C-alpha cells in the first residue's frame, strides 16, 4: 500500500495526493504535522529516501533559521529537530514497497508508483 506524508496546507502536497487518488491504488494519508513520526520512523524514511537528515530539512522554514541555521548538528540532532518541529520535514513523502520519494514533482511520483 502507498503512504503519503501529507500537509493539507501545502499546494505540492495537495497536488501529489490528488495524483495518487487518480491512480486507483490503495493509499494511507499520514498527517505528519499532527501524527509526528518518531526518530526511528524518520530514520527509516531517510533510508527509504536514500537521503541524509539535512537533505530532508526545509531550510527556509522560520523555525530552522531561528533555531538551527549555522549550527553544527549531528544527524541525530537534525532528526530530533524534525521530531520536535515536524514543519521542518520536506513534503510530501510517498512510500511504496519499502522505498520512498519526495513527491514534489508529479512526473517523479508517476514513475515511482509504476
């Protein structure tokens, strides 16, 4: 089954969800802002995405700029920042069959789901 880590206030996330709905595949919406992933869940997502923690951070978010920008942080500290401030997590994330992709590009999501 497909999972989408979704923020309903984000246009890219809404577009990705609309695309997934059109595929007629079963999917689960994970509202990650209210059902924040644990550190372990984020580490699993990072492995599925094949990304380093900093690559999953929305570095233009106010909370990042005010609290973390310019600091030297370990991967665990970056993951913990995402747990404490889920708005920092890049979105949407689409998961299927143990792999994941950041779903900002509809063409990428289409090829990923095929």
